């Protein structure tokens, strides 16, 4: 079982801790605020009130052997820096810290922290893509050039086959998979549900339906052309 430590239970930290637990991980949640701890105690493995700037307290929690410690502190500049430094000093093998501002980022780089998060910037980037690329449900950046795009199938593809639409040849896009709404059958009825089934690697003869959501891989400029066409 994966084991993580989340320090700082604001909006981001709370949701991260809950999400990790929902995916089967063991989570130690740390904060000084009792109300924040109460909000996650029924979800996480351990909810602990502790001062993350106290090395003795951190060591006493046995977090040295976690797979990763995430410093999700969102307001206290000093607490974030000191906590990050102590985690590295204790020997936590993977430390991920939320960036608060550019100066904070420079100090974290001086501490040789290689993994940093800017959740607000990531959310803004996702929203910008959804606004600029109509039909996009979600995007996941793989590199500076390539991303994975989740998009509702355009009308012109419905009823045609994977081989027929030739996305790779026309747009340099690869179809990773297809998500499709499942259908339930009664004695006299058939209806769609909100649950989605994933069709593995699509065969060239696979026919698209109006219930399909496409998972595509490629460059943003090629995807933009696909959407606009």
C-alpha cells in the first residue's frame, strides 16, 4: 500500500488527502487546526495535530518512510520553507511542496526541492484551454509540446470508423482510447446511464457513436485544428 503524508489541510491539502485515500493509499494528515483535522479524520489513516516546524515532532510521527510528503501549506511562508527543509533533513525520500509566490519558489530551489506545485496556476491553465478549445473536457500535459486531450466526439465523426476518419494522417493525433456511456436493458426498455465504459485500443473498424468521448494524444496546435474543423 502506498503511504503519504499531507501537511497543511486547507482546501487543496484536504482534497488531496481525501483523494489519495479514495484511491487506496494510507495517508497521514497533519495540521495545527482542529477543525481542519476533524474535516478529514473519517477519511485518512491518521489525522494528527502537530507543529511541522518542530523536527522532534515530525520524527515522532514516523514519516521518514512515507513514499512522499506533500507540503500543502497555503499561507504561512516560513512554515512551508522550514517544514520542507526539515523533511529533507529527516530523510524523506520524496518531498513535494506547494509554491506560494516567486520568492518562495527561489528559496525552494535553493533547498534543491525538485518537485513543486502551483495548483492555482494549473487550474487556470486548464480553464484557459477549455475556454480556447471548445468541447474539451480535460487536458493533461505530457511535455511542453504534447498533451492528452479528453473531448466529446464531434458530429462529423459519428457513425464513421476509426480507420475512416484518419485522425493520425489528417491531424497528427493518436486515439488513445474511447469512453462510451453504458446502456442498461429492462424487459421492454433500453436506456443510457451516466457510467462510462472504456474501449481498449480502438480497432480501425470500430464505429463511433454519439455517446463517445475521445481520449487523444498529440500537439496542442494539431488538436486546435481538429477542433476548429
